[in-house]
């Protein structure tokens, strides 16, 4: 074993500050240095094998060492590893956008790339906010979020989050939102029971929209499962009811599928369970099968068109990240979709228009 390798535990303790980790506790233990991945296993520097039960934080889809993804990255690295998406493009980014639109719920038309889930959430919030400026309704500036929600750790994403432990410390830095109840039947905050409640939690959200829609740009939520909030599953009919309220009151529906996307709930995307198309869909985590950071904010022609104009009208969406549309990450993501096609023959494909109607839960 080389010295560098032998020292990696010591270097880690000396030089790395780990996310979501109490470092005093961490410093008291010997670091686990992960060296290799094989299928569902991670193998550390001592040769110990671990089942990767958290899918490396919910990003890994088909396991470690997936030939389709390995090969896609290897091929791409010989051609081009990075080039900006500001004003120019690259083949993997363009191909992937087409494949994403093919498998997304019908009605979604344009893909805006970022690097991680939180950035893609920021994009969704700013997009929704600016959409209403361009549509001549500048008063629509606020958001409705859910209690127990998690949308990432940047300030906009924390503002629409609802987990006290993670979010309370930063309150003075955040913008205010209207908070609707969590769709948490087991500990219903309204003290009701499904189905006799008649989806009262969705109706509470509807009440907020009825009273305040003139100042509300969008509703943001994790569809079907509030993941970080404790794997809270929504009751049947909830999402469809929310979509109806958003339509009735002219408010954009932003669905954050960073955790639920790419087959996690048995469909390619969780919103398919209720046949709902959001105005803005946020993807991340599993997008590259757990290989490289990549996220996307996908929206409708209506939202996209609102930003079109002459340069001097300044309707441009002034937002972008350095690694947006990174060719290696996009190649990995194309490999991920290929792996879906190879391993799950009934998974959504371009031929079935995302399998929106045809793909049943057991098919993935
Ligand atoms: C993990 C997560 C995010 C944040 O993604 P990052 O890539 O960690 O920034 C956003 N939304 C949901 C629902 C998530 O689970």
C-alpha cells in the first residue's frame, strides 16, 4: 500500500470538514475510507464490505460499476470533459435533454441544467418568480411550501424547507413562505384520519391559495414522498388535488423529484402515480445513476416563452452554474437511462412517451 493511501485516514481527520457531521464525534473514531464499489457493496481500505444501504445518499440507482455508465464516461472523456453551456452546447447535454423530455410527463419542454439538487431548486424558485414579472403580475412573489419539506441546503432551498433541526438556525437569513400541512397521515397535524378527512391537508393548501393567490408565484413540494422528512408518503389523490388548486388559482406547481425521480417510487417519476404534470420539475440525485453531480430544472413551453424577447428587454434568465451541462455528467446520465432500458424492459422509453400511461409500478 502506498504511503499516500496509508495516510488517507489521517489526512481526512486533519484536513476535511464533513457535511452534516459533528466533527468532534467524528475525530474520535477511525475514518472509514471507502476504496471500491461493486454492485450493491462498498469496500473499504481494510477490505471490509458494506451493503450500500443508503445508495450513497440516495444517488445510486443500479449499483456501483454499471457497464453502461462506465463506458459512457470512458468514451466521453477521450472527446471532451467540459465546455460551458453559456451560449454554446455539447452533444451529451443536447442528447440527454431530448431523452429527458421523452420520458418526462407530457407538457414539459425545456431542460435547464445545474450541478446539484439545491441549485436546481434555486433555479425553479427564481424561474417561477421571474415568470410572473414577465407575465405582468409582479405582485406574485411568494411561495407555498410544506411542513417537513426538504429541498436542499442553499438559502432559497432552506427557505422553502420545513425541517426545524436543519433550518431553525438560519431563520434570519430566509424569506418567508406560506406553510401548508405535511401530507403525513400517521401523525396528521389536523388530527384527522384518511380517508374520512377528505384530503383536508390538500384543502388547507387550497385555502391558502384562495386567500393569497395574488401574491403567490408557486407551490413547491416533494411529490408522493417527503424523503428527508422521514419517508412520509402522501395519501392517494393528494397530488391531483393540489394540481387542481394550482390551476384554479393560477399558481405554478413546482415538484421537487430530486429524491423520488429515476424509479425510486416504482415509476420513473413520482408525479406519474397521479398523472400530474408540474409546471416545473426538479431532478438531481439519481440522474447520473450516482456517478457525477448533475441536476435539471425542467419546465413547460409556457414558462419558457415568458422569458423570450429582444436582448434589451432583459427578459433573459440571468442564472447559470459553471458546470451546467457538463459533458461527462451528461454522458453518465445517458448511460443511466440506457441501463434502465436494458434492465427494466418496461421502463419508460421514447417509444411509449415516457410510458406515462403504460408503465405500472411493478414494471420498474
Ligand atoms: C437531496 C435533496 C435535495 C438537494 O440535493 P443536493 O444535490 O444535495 O443539493 C433537494 N431536494 C430533495 C427532495 C432532496 O432529497
